[in-house]
C-alpha cells in the first residue's frame, strides 16, 4: 500500500521542485528583509490591517516567508508544507476517531492524494502567495476541526483532567484565531465548526443531566468566543473598506452580483458533485469507520446522529455565507476557479464528516478490519491515479516540460540579476522594513513611462501545475512587472515574444558550420501538406541571451493550416521524473517508426502555434516561410545523442492529420533546395 501511495504522490511532490516567482510573489519578496523576517512580518500585519486587508495570519507569513519566493528550494518547501499540513490534520482526525497509528498514517497519505487529484485548482499550491492563502486556509480549518475533536476527547475522559482540558482549549482557541486570519473561507468555516461543537456540547449536557461532563459547554463557548473575536478583527479591518473604495465597487455592481448569488452557489455545488470529490470523501469516511478501534470512546449514538444532521446544515449556511461574501466584494465566486475549488474542498470536508457521524450512529458495520479497508483504499488510489490532475502532472514531469520551464526561468533570473548589478541601489538596504525606515516612501513605486525597459523572452506555454499564469507582462508598468523590476534592481522589465526576423539570416550564415542548422527529412505526409523544406537552427530572437532559442524553419508551397502542433523530444536530464535509462529508451522508441504515436507525449511537450503569427515576410515568390520557437538554444544531435546534446527529431501535426516525424536528414543527404 505504501508503494502505491508513494507512486501516486510522487508527481505532485516532484512538481514542488519547479516553483518560481510569479504574480504577487515578486511583491512579497520586496517586502521582506530576509527569510524568516519576524519584525517585518509583524509590521506588515499592522500596515495591511489599516490600509488594505484584514488577513493578519497571511500577511505575517507572506513577509516572514517572503524571501522564499526567490529561493527555488525554499519556495518548494513552503508550498509543500501547505499541502502536507492537510495530511497532518487528517492524521490527527483519524487518530481522534480511534484509528491506530499504523493505519492513520497511510490514511493521511491517501487523503493527501485525494486532495491533489480532486481539487479543482491544484496550481494554487505551486505559487507561494496562493499556497499561503487559498492553499493554507483549508489546511488551517481542518487543523482547527482536529483541535475541536481533541478538546471533546479531553472533556469526555473519565475522570476529567482539568489541566489537559485547559491545554486543549487553549490550542483550539489558538488554531481558530490563526485560521480566521488566513482567508475569509477559513474564517467562516471556523465559525461554523465552533457553532456545531457548541450545539453538540449543549445537547450532551442537556441529555446527560446536570453534573455530567462539567465544563464541556463552557470550554467550547470559550473557543467560540475567541474564534468570533478573530473573525471580527479580520472582517472589520479598516483596510478592507479602504480596498473596497480603492477598487471602485459601486452599489449597482453589488446588486447584480447578489441577484446572481443563487445561481453561483448552485453552480459551485454542481461542479463539486460532477467531480471525483464525492467518491473520495465517502471512501475516506468509510475507511475511518472500518479501521477505528471498537473500544475507543467517542460520540454517543444520539450525539453522532445529531452531528450527522448539523454538519450538512452548517455547510449550507457556510457555503451561502461564502457566496454572499464574494457577491459583496469585487471578486464574485465565478471570478476565479480557485474560489469555487475552495468551496468544493469544504463540501468534501462536510460530506466526509457527515457520513462518518452517521456511520458512528449505526449499531455497527457488518465487517471491520484491514481486509475491506485495503479493497476500498486500492479503489481510491486507482481513482486518484486516473484523475486529470495526476495524469497531467505526471506527463509534464516525465516528458521534461517542467525541466524546460525551469531552464528558461533560471536563464531569465540570471540575466536580470546580471543587469541589476549596475543598479544604484546595489548593496543598499532597499527591501522590507529596513528599506522603508532608511528610504521613506521607497515602496511608492509609481510606473515610470520613460524608464529603460529590460526585455526578456516570454514564457507563454502552460506547464501544469507549476505555471498556468501570473507571469511577467509585455508592458513595463504592468503588474507584476513593477515589483519584479524592483526585486532584480532594474528600471523596468517586460516579457515579450521572440522575433523570428533574424532566423533566416542565421540559417544562411551558419549553414555547413559546426553546430549549424540541422536539415530535417520530410515524410510523404509533410509533402502532401505542401512542405518543401525544414530546418532546426539556433538563433537569437531578441536583444539578450534569454532570446537565444532553437527555431524550426519550415518552407511551404502553400500557406500552412491555421494551427500547427509541434512535439520536440526533451533532452535526457536528471530534472525529468524518469530514470536516465528510461528517458533514453523513450527517445529510441520515438526516433523509430513504429511507436512514435503512442509514446511521443512522454518524450517531450507538445507546442501549439498559430501559424499566421510566425509567418516570415520576404520569401521568394511562391514560397511561404515560417519560423517557430521551440525552446532554448542547444546543440542538436544528428546521430547517437551525446551528453549535452538535444534530440533533433521532431513531430508535426495539424487538424485531421496523423503525427508526422521529421528526422535529421544526415550529412550525406542533400535535398538540393537552398533556403532563401
């Protein structure tokens, strides 16, 4: 079982090694003086509470851990910790339900796999600032529910230990207050959990009579009071109203969003029901019931039945509250997929808790033990590995798309740091609290239209789950370019598409030279499309090394179809989630004629192009010339691949055509056609 769980979680863990700064990450890096910036984090809580947002826990962590955004290893560890906290909280809940340690650990790993495989917005866990908000908030709420279960267990002990009850009450209060400050969804979930716990405690004391379980209701009321205080402190922050005014949210917009509230709420629940979450939640609840110890004290049957009724009712109120909260803001529920995904995750929590409570209320399951649990666990493992999240993450980890993304980001980072070495701010304290103290107003970075822009090659291809947006824009003053420029120490930065204008000149000038262009043999299917020549050449598509790219040059006797897919096998590198021998085997298979269609997607990423955008002017009459950027410039292997060389074979595909294999023509093959 552990082997299967390890293989199931491996792609998601591997992707944590490819977390690079995007979006708000650039901003938070510049707010921190150093990693684990405690004074800066405390200062940020006060400033944001007054000026922008009441998410006090998030704002502290965003600066305390802010420097992790520019440190690849630290960023992956922080994002991984947000994911792992879900597993740790589920482990605690399983233990509180009476599951033995040896069974609770694989259950927690299976729950973590269910989360990664089923959540509707997995990329949020691979962006530092989102991992600390929409990612961490659900883990914090789940940990709070665990602390409530621990407090209930302490209060139910015979005889009650006041010292242990007091410690558990303090821990639950702390967890609730911290969770309320991460994100609004967690704040409402904390209120809902506290209310359910207080109602259960009141029902238990009322049913048992006076003098039984003394102090249980009082303990949960104390926890609820602390949680309510945290929610009020977060929601009524002056910064929330300042942000609302700054974004110009008018009454007409709010009325329209409130009118769409029922439809938005139902759509979010339908999305949850249509996915794999219901099966995962039901399976995990059944596993806990099968593996719990028979002699472990827990909820009485009537209390368990009441919990099974209260949980769905509390979720309905919670989910309506979340939808209403977004309708009153500038971000309604459909505005971002992460909002609906968060609500779906809480729906899975509610379904799992409710089913578990109803199973506790039953006289007893007909079968218990590890045998039935292994069958259900294997089914959930198979369901997780069949999910779209797992398949896409595994494919991008194995075929090298994540590795190619990392190479591009590392080259961009190195170039911007090189340019930033000439900044007048070099060597000075300009970030975080020290920068604001030494240089007042330093963070008032109004865009300067006349600033010298440092262009870098744009990365536009989504690489699930590590890059799906939030990258640098093509205008210097745009978000997040301003903060990226400040982080690197350049005046302005912009990510622009490479220009293919100089590719033909490079093709002519380097023809026949060592490391020059590689001519590709055209199969019959390619000639049927009108192709007359194909080459791969390294050429500069811009003013600096980030534009040093490998280009595919195609010449055709007629215009190519509107879209073209190019699959270029990735180099053999340890950065791919496959042993070296397996990568070499995949390359040999796709370089052959028989298994290319079946295995090509595991050997390299598929690049989609709109042909009109890459058409080159100035070709001879009757010739249509195109140049498509494939990736970073690198030496291409024309025979057996050597260390440091990249495969030269590529595959083309258009709508309605099979995969066309273009292999190197070889030094002794000359088509007789001269480019140009």
